[in-house]
């Protein structure tokens, strides 16, 4: 049994370079997502700092399970807070950094 694969077909598909507009759109979308993720991480760290200021409740015992659940809850709350418009930190970062990706049109 003879199977022949033409290497030109594999190479031509692998080296297809997207046009500049597609690359810019992908870069801007990736930048927006990164800025949202940064905002979520920032809000999560803010929650951690705020939680440290609250004294422990003597009625409920402290355990590793409760700590883990509290961290997961804070992380999910931070991600939900950063969705959409969020607090504005991610959007401000996006506007500032997007200017470096797109050439400014003069005229």
C-alpha cells in the first residue's frame, strides 16, 4: 500500500499569514481580555486585603476548608465584578495600551 502526502499542501496551509486587519483585531481582543483579567486579579487582591481587616468570628471555627471556600468565592466575585464595564480599571488600561497597538492617524 502506497500513501503519498504532498508536502506542498501541508506547507501552504501552515504558512498562511493573516492580513494586517485580522492581526490587529486579534491583538485588540487579546488586549481587552488581558485588561479584564488584570482588573479581576486587582479586585481579588483588594478583597484579600479587605478580608484581613475583619476580625475572626469566635462563634465559627476557622478551618482550611472555610479559607479555601472564601478564596474561591472572592475570586469568582472579582471575575464577575470585572465583567462588562467592571470598575473601569481594565477599560482605562485598554484605552491607554491600545493606542500603542494602533498607529495614530494624523490629519
